C-alpha cells in the first residue's frame, strides 16, 4: 500500500495546521482519502482501513511525506515531534 501524506498550513493563519492523506494499492488508480487536524487520529484511521487488506495478505505501507514544513524544520521532524510512529507493516491476524 502507498500513503501520500501532506501537512497543510492555512496561508492566512499559520497556526491552523491540518493533515491530508490519500492511500491505496500502489500503482492502482482507486484509493481512499481523508483529512484531519488531529494527526494521530488520521494515522489510526489509515491503519484501520489498511487492516481490511490483511484478511489474506501481510501489508507493507510505503509513506510518501510532503506538504508544508514548519519554519526551519521538515515534515518528518514534525511527525517525530508529535510522537506518532507511522506503521510500516500490518500482518494477517
């Protein structure tokens, strides 16, 4: 699975930060999208949705991270600062 994850900052209010994600099977045009202000909630929702594929497969998630970086930092460092680990593998249970 591939997840494209973006951090978005409102141009008029730099304190207004949101997250947007699109995900699906890599190289497939069908997918799912969602957005949230709560990053932890968005990642949990993605993991829950991806879990539906584990009825037959072990799933590897490729995260493509982009969007608006905090001033003087990166989006990856902001994710680490938030203390959220992006899941890489979700296995059959």
